[in-house]
């Protein structure tokens, strides 16, 4: 059987692969690109609207991005970085909207204020300090802070209604926050790509084999789950954007850079309310503080969501332990990922993260009443019968080998690339999809370095992302310019 020759193979039909495919198509329309997806349609795992928070993660409301220091200060560097990265995504989406590649913004992104809400004297002091430090920076200059009951009632009526008036509470708000339906966004990008020449989408086609030939090109073998047909692909570049499935594929690739990486899978669930009389009273994303020992993906929040055009309220997520790397994966995924090169880091992480283990066990055994009791911290009048449980997606947190040979649990996203630039994989979870454009630019710079230095690609990158090559963290005038454009184009202002 002759191998199907391609320039690029994208493994996974989620937002990361779609974003990289779209960028490559804009940079060089002559590239022959094949996307392979194990399920029968794209954007059905981590990217699906019900499987992620849908928050345009910008550091506005996520308190875990601004940890408190021992002396009572607040560290804001990570929030600044994530905010600037999300601005890159907004610029890229704005370009695609302006070119008619994406549909009207309301089909995938909607203005939803981002708010943080805390209670208790210590937490209020933290939030006040956080506001002081963040709002002094131009990326967060629009952030508001209040402890006033009348303002809180306006910002988040469900949250403060019938709350103990003697309880000390506070909130911050950014009005131009967003709710993003990453599933709809991804499907729109892939639909456009399918209409272009030199692009092929292969569904129901998991990767069974991946290996690099002596000439540097990659052999990728996929098998159609419906027909049993085996297809051999050969490409100069492979991207593993398969969510939780990326780690096993990275290990199969055999590249040296994969050594020492492991994965810690975490499942998730939401409480969902679709009753119009309740949904219509809440128009924001309200984030609180995570319980001690909880992973960052489990920061509690009460969200306005618009998924496939339908509004709803979500609360959660509630985490749980799983051995699956994908929502529709195998219970043997975790065991199958253990290698001699990552066994020590994985055992080390297990030993030093007992708080996380106890937290996950507690989450697994919660009843519906327990979950609604947690919801009442954000919505005191919540009734059990108004909310139903919805399964969310799987997330695989990175376990990374330390220089000492032990392991460290990472809660972000990371690009792992072969030294010859012929293969790259994206591992990890939050902020994930929100920073897809920035992450895929990183892939381009590491795996297509010569092309990215050419005047043609440099000019095209500035068309796609006007701030490309410059720092939004340091350049206030540039931030003002690009933000004015994106807020207008995407109807977020």
C-alpha cells in the first residue's frame, strides 16, 4: 500500500489542530494538510462546549492565576501573561471574522462580564490587594472593585440575593469578558478548511502507529473504525493536538524530548440549569477561590453559557479521579502511559500531592445535595430540582521530570517539540483553548523557524495578529489599539 504523501498531518480535530491548520493555510496556501480525528466528528472531546468552561481565560476573574505571597502581596505575572496571550487569540479571530472565514461573532463568542466574588475578611483583603495591583497595569485598567451591597446586587443579583447582610463580601468586574463556544469556533474553522484545496479531513480514524523514517519524514498509520480501512500517511511535520490522547502518541513517537513526561487525569462534572426564569437573571461568569488541595481546573464558578446558541447556567466544575485520558477513552490509559523513563516522576508526584488525592476522592463521593450545597455559596436560593448533572471533559495534567529526577505536577499547557522541528505536541489543561493562537504561534516558531524568518511569513503573521513580535505587557499604546479593534469586531465592547 502506497503512503499518502502530505506536508502536514494534524492529529486531533480540536481547537489546537484547527488553529494551527488555519494559520498554516493563511501563511502558505500550497501546503498539503491532512487532519485525522478518532471520533466521527470534530470538536467533540476537550473542545466541545459542554466539556470546558467556555471562559475566555484572560486572568480577569481566575483567582488561581494571582497567588498570594507570604507577606500579603499578590503575584500578577501569570495573569499578565495569560491576558496578553488571550489578546492574541482575539486578534486572530477578529481577522478571520473580517475576512468572512468565521461567521458572525455571536455564533462562537459573546460578551459576558468576568467577575470574582469572595466572602470572609481574609479573602476580601486578598481581593482588594489583587485589584490594586492588577488595575495599576494597562491590561487590567478597566477592572472595578466593590464591597457596596447596591453595586453587588446590580453586578450579580442571584449571588447576593438573600445572603447574610452581616457577611463581609467583595467583588471585581471586567465588563468586556467573554463566553466562548470553542466547539462552534472549531467546527467553523474546519468547515472552511474543508472547502480549500490540499486539505483532507479523516474522521473515525485513530492513529495506531507513528514513527520517523531515516529521511526525517514521519510515517503515520490510521485505521478507520467504521470500515476497517488502513491508511498510511507520510508527512514532513506532525502535530499532536489530541487533548488527553497527545501524551500516549508523543510516547509512541519515540522522540528524546518526550522522556520523563507523565500524565495525571482528572474528570469533571457541571451542575446545569436551563430554566429561563433563572438563566435570565444571571449575565456573567463569577469565579471564587478554589478549595485547599483542588486542581486549578476546579476553581468554582457560576457561569452564563451560550452553547450552540442556547443559553444556560453552569456551576462547577466538580472534579473526580479517573484513569481515562479522554472522555471516550480506556480505563487502561493511565497504566498504559507508564514508562521506565516517567515511573519515578509519577511516583514522586503521587507521594507529594496527598491533598489533591484526598480532594478528588471527596469529590467522587459527593451526592447531588452536596453539590447543590456548594452552589449555594454562589446562589443562596438554589433548589436541587432546578439543576441537573452534566459530564464535562477529561483533563490530563502534566507530570514533568525535575532536574533532580523527581516529578512535578504542572497545571498549565506546554509545547513539546522534537529538536529537528518535525513533530510537536501540546500537553496540559487550563488556560488551554483560550490561548490557542499564541500556543500555535509558538509551534510555528519552533518547527518552521526558517519560514517564519522570511519577509512573506512575517508580513502575513502581522496581518493575522497585528501585535505579532511585540509585547502587549510592555506596550500600552499597542494594547489600546488592538483591544479597540477586537472589542469592536467581536462585539465585546
